[in-house]
């Protein structure tokens, strides 16, 4: 074992739409979701936020997204791999991510 703790990921059946909408309401968190739409990234590559952003702030952004059921943040060796739970979110909240991702250039 690498010593990297496993994080809890909620079952989307237990997540309220308001929690998901809250998580998406922050521009930095929304940008992370948009970046992950193209595929998983290592935590260190999630540069959607200002590179000068404190590690604690970035961790909090990820925690809110994970607890809202939008992302998976899993140990991958000594690193963490972050991915969008696209299929699960689409099943629980049809059309939501399509609407969010359609606004990319705005």
C-alpha cells in the first residue's frame, strides 16, 4: 500500500440536485469539471485554477466536487487521478452536464 488514503465517493442516489448545483456554482470548480470532460487528469495537472492557488484551496475545491458526486479522486500509485463521473451524473441528472459543458466558451 502506498499510504495514500482512499477517499469516500457518494452514491449519486444519495446526492441532492442542490448539492450538485452548489458545487458547479463556483467558477473554479466549474472549470475543473470542464477540464475533466476531456478525460481524467492527475491532481497536479488540474490546472484549472490559478497555479499560485494554495494547495489547501485546491484540495477544498476537489473535496466539494467529490462530495457532490461529480468527480472521483482515487489513488494511483503515489499520485491521485481525478475523473469526471460522467455516466453516473448523466444517469442521475439527465442533461445537466451537457448544459454545463455547452457553456464552455462563454
